[in-house]
């Protein structure tokens, strides 16, 4: 039983690196089996096909993200602090981990409608919906301006998206100073403060 779970985990890890490196269309199940050191039959024991494997990788990450968001929202802090903690924790992940979101958005067009629908359901339930709820709760408590929570969610993710890259250029490394600047722009905007007379 443990060996089966270990095999599945090894397959997911090896396939994730191959998908990052060569894209969805650039690899085959044979290459994944060789990278893991298992037979194709063993691969198909765990996953129906390459699409199923690809969506499983994304799903695993999104479940981890849901747990992270739930952990942040369970802390007794204001909305601004919760959002700040969430951004810091996501951008502190290794690039290969946080880039799964970018990989999914780039490659999901290569999978069939059923697997795409499966991904979208998980993506909205485990990730987008939870961030939206966090922002909506802050608006309901009067801690954040009452704006469209969907726009607020996508704005936040849009600011983070350049850092969802498996090998970001040095200037795109999300250092603590850069993260604080992103958060300042998100919460306070770019407009200079009016002079006080």
C-alpha cells in the first residue's frame, strides 16, 4: 500500500519536472515511465492517460494551496494581514512549485473538455473561490473598500503572475523587499499622497 502511494508520488514529481521542462505536448508517457524507473503499465495503473496525470499534478498543488489559504484565514488577523501573509507564503515557495499555476494556464488548452472542466472546477473551488471569500470577508467587515471581489482577486493574482515562473530572471526573484512593494501597490495604489497644508 505504502509502495503504491510512493510510486504515485514519484510519478507526479517526475512528470511535473518534465512538463515544466518540455510542456504538455513535449513529453510522452514512455518518457515519464523512464524518468521514474517504472513500466508504462505501472504508470497506467495510477493514471488513465497523460491528461489525467497532468490534471493530477495541478490538482495536488491546488489542494495544497487550499490548505494554505484556510490556514491563513483561520488566523485571527485582519484582512490586510491575511492577504499579506498569503502573498508572502505563496511567493516564498520554490519557483518550481509556484509555477504550476502558470503551467496549468499555458497548457490547459491541450487537454480535452472533460479534463479542462475538472481543472476549472478544482481551480475555482480550491484557489480562486477561497481568495475571493477572504477578500469578501474583509469587505463585509469594513476593512477593505467594497469593490467587486472578483476584480480584487484577479488583480492580486495578476500582480503575482510574473513570479509564477519555473526559472525567473534574477531581477524577477520575489525578494522580501519586492513582495512588500507589491503589497503596498495592491493596498495603497501608486498615486502620491496629497500634500498636507
